[in-house]
């Protein structure tokens, strides 16, 4: 069983426009699709789509929080959230022909120390019956940027593997707790080191610096160029056949879901990476966030090549 943690959950609203976006104009939305969002809930949907067992937890509140739990029930995803006084946020993704995907991410509501303490108590209890934990996304207001350190320490003390997928200060602090696996994308890697990276060799050099921090699995997602994985002193690069992406929102979350399953299944590093790149690429072919068609996954998986680099 995989436990997904989403502290800054969201009602993800995808707006599909028939016309190219014209800033400053009134744009009519051709179709609107609402999903239970926030990175960890995209992870939850994809774990289930891949045939895994998943339990979603985190913080939800208000009418949006009720709607989110309703949407998860519709997706038949089990959840046990801590309920807060604030209102769960919305995140907008505008999809159209001029710019592709443009996201507007709300900050999230204010969380009290008592609400966070209640979540941590609930989280500790949930650890007993699961194998792998994923910690994903930004943090709502009032939650310390060091919260992932606490959650990683508790998971590791309980003997669980824990994946961290966040950015900025919460990622930098979380590293110190040595999560089992991290998956920054290239932009997040550049931001972490304050550099510009222009080749896969450079990506690997910086990934090695993260691995040197004592992180067992370091994955760097590279969009259409696949992903690299560093584990036990070996570097792997998995690349998919080229595709024409439809909606790339949720690809990183889809990879996290596949990597969590790979760890739970004790797959080889090579298989973990190949499967994760195939799932992330299949998600890019779907209009829906955190979703893929099985036929797409099956054909993409066959075309993923894995290179052992050193
Ligand atoms: O990765 C896509 C996504 O999960 C969207 O669905 C939206 O919820 C956003 O990211 C949330 O990102 P954040 O970093 O604020 O947790």
C-alpha cells in the first residue's frame, strides 16, 4: 500500500479554450474539467491506474475540501484527510493552442499549529499499514518549510521508504532527512544549485552532488528526454520515443507514482526508471491531469530505451 501526502490539496480546474489565449480579452471556456488535485492526489490517481493500492491523506477544508473528497470517491480512491477550518484552494490550468498549458496556482489556506499537530498524529497512525510514502507539492500558509523533515523522519523510523517531490526551501530542508528517493525536474535542479544546465552530462554531475547527500535514489525528470536515475553508484538514462504532448501537467506526479510502485515491488533500478518514464510520457498524451490510457502506456513502454552510463 502506498500512502500519498498532499498538504496543499487543490481543486484542479482545467479550462480548454477553442481559441488561442488573448490576454486582456474575455475568453469563453469550451470545456472545464475538475479533478482532485495537488501533486499527491495526481500521484494517487496514477498509482491506482497502474494497479497499485493507495491511501490519500493530507489537509482539506471548506466546501472545496468536501468537493475534493467527493471527486476522490468518484475515482474510487481511499482517503483519510485531516479537516481544517480554511478553504482548500483551486489551481487553474488553461489549455489552448497559443501557449499550450498555463497554470495559475493559488497559495493555499492558513493552517493552525493545532491542525498541523492533528495531521501529524493521524499520519503516524497511518504509517503502520503501508509500505511506501510519497510527500508531494507546496505547503499551505502557516506550515513550516521544515515539515517534510518531520514526516520523512517518522516514515523512516517506522521502516518505510519515503519519496519527496517538492521544490524550494521545503525541498532543500527535506534533503537533510535523507528521503529514499527524490525526483526534481531540470528546472528544480537548476534552481537548487543556482546554475543553468545545458546538457545531460551536466545534469548528471549535479545529480551526483544530490546523491552524495546520502539519497538512495536520485531521479531527474527531463521531459521529452526522459529521466536519469542514480542509485548505488550507477547512473541510468531512460528515453521514450518522441511524442506530441497534449497536456504535460501531472507528468512529474505520474513518474512519482510509478517510482513509488517500483520501490514497493522491489523492481530493479533500471525497471523502476523505464516504467516511470513510460507512465510519465503516457500521461502527457492525455488531456486529463494525472491520467493515461493503458494502450498508450503499453506501446510507450515498449519504446523506452535505458542506457547504463557509468
Ligand atoms: O503537477 C501538477 C499539479 O499537481 C497541478 O495539478 C496543481 O495541483 C499543481 O501541480 C500544484 O502544485 P504545488 O507545487 O502548488 O503543490
